[in-house]
């Protein structure tokens, strides 16, 4: 594969850096200092700036008002967003919108993606299943009743569910197919309960009780959920990489200024070795991320399906980001435990990303099954 980014991808990065330049992770209360969610809504002002910079439509083709770029471009922008812990549903809405455009019916794909790309609509995805550990597509059933689809089941920890216009819900049918249903906010038969994430953000438990969804809002296309799930997992790896890079930079700056015995602690061998180990983690996270994003974006073949590359990337992202924030806390000493210092928020976000869409152990098991099937097949 070619690791060189195109001019269009580099332009997206520069635009993202300009938009996120004014965002500070210090401006949001620490989840440890608030009784509930850190905020009722996501950063709408930042969302508008992302729309103005055409960063919400990266994956859409030109006919839908997009840039026609690939998963690599989206991951590059997500990486920048995580460096400042941007509170926007950039991953969820971008991925869901791209899935609608790619797999949706003619009526749905001709209207919704363009509006979402302009920031007029916000989408999110119910990807955590009933408990956060079981497959999301098995948490909800879908059956046809006349012309409508009827959904029953529970999805937990749905990000931005209280503020998104649509929740994309994977559901399984009696024919063992997975469909994607777009459930509007406040839809009859869809009840939301508030949940608070490790990051202090509002999540939603979505309970579907005979919720009737119009046929135009249901995507019944082979491979749609698998593609969306892999894109979400890869985007989560990009967020983990950006967060880790931001944390390592904070740690480098702190240890360069903090003195002990008259010398900056960054000059001590034990500190330098730990920082170097975390740098290696980040480079491994980066290499596996671009491999997975490239496979998804190009559809290029390989010895294993793209889900194998995604699993490898998520293993590195989950373990790597955990090690980075733990080392950062250690090298900051007591200052790292200060809940009014931004590192505390980075640590909380890192734990959330580590477990999102499955921890390392879950992806190691999936990768083992995939390798076994490949060898035996």
C-alpha cells in the first residue's frame, strides 16, 4: 500500500487544523466534577464550522455535495478532532451518512446525505448492542408488517442519541439478515433513557417497542452493516491515535519543564525510555490504522477480508491508547491526578475509546476465528 497522502487528503487535514485550532479541552468541566453530563448538547458552533469547511461531507460523492474522498481522509480529520477532544458526532454522523448514500434506497439516498453533509441533519449509530458486549445487530429484531418494518429490542450507550435527528439501528430478521433502520428522534415506540459515559457525555439507552419504520427509512442491502461497523471501528482507532498523540505532546511539554535535582525530568533515562515506548505504540497504531482505512476505502483485496485489518488496528488502538495515558499519568506525578487538569479528561476519553466497539480481547478472538477459518478453508 502507498502511505503517501493525496493533495485532497492533506487539504482536509489543513482545513481540520484550522477549525479545531480554537478548541481547548480545558474549556469543558471534568466528568469527575459534574453530577451529570458535562453538557446537554454537543458543540453546535463547532459543528457549524465543520459544515462550513465541508468536513461533514468528505465521504459523499460530488453529486451529493461531497468531496468524494475515502476513509483515510475521514480518519485524518478524526485524528485532529481527538487531539482537542472535540465534542461533536463527527465519526457517527459521517459514517452513517456515507452508509445511507452507499446502500440506501433511491429516495433516501437522494435526500438525506446532502442535508447531513451540510450539517442540517445529524445521524448517529446504535453500535453497542444490548449490553455493550453482544453484537449490535442481535439486540433488535425487525419484521415486516404490511408495508412497514416493526422494531423491538434495546440498544445501549447510543452516542449523541438525545441530540441526533436519526439513530441508525442495526436489526436482525427471521431470515438471518441484518437491516439498518433510521429511527427519528422522538419516534413513536422509541423511548430514550439517559446514560452517562466515562467521558461525561450523554448517551442514550434506546428501547424500541413495536416501533414502526417506513420502508424508505430501512436499508436492506447485503453488507451494509458490516461496512458501517468496520468504518466506525476504524474511525475509533483514528480518534485513539489523535488522543494519544495529544497526550504524549502534553507529557513531553510537562516533563521538559518539570525539574528535579536541578534538571528537567525529561532528561532522566527512565522518563525518556517510557516516552519512547509510547511513541513506538503510537507509530504502530498509526500504521495499522492506515492499513485498515485503506482497505475499507479502496476495497482492495488481501489474504484476509478487510475486517482482519480492522481487528488488528483496533487491538493496537485499544492497548496502545491505554498504555499512553497510563504512562502520561505516571510521568505527570501527582499533577496528573488533578481533575481540573486536562489530562484527566484525556484519560477518561481513552478508556471510552479502548472499550468502544469491543476491547482488544474481543478483536483478538475475532481475528483468531478469522485466521482459523482461512487456514481450514
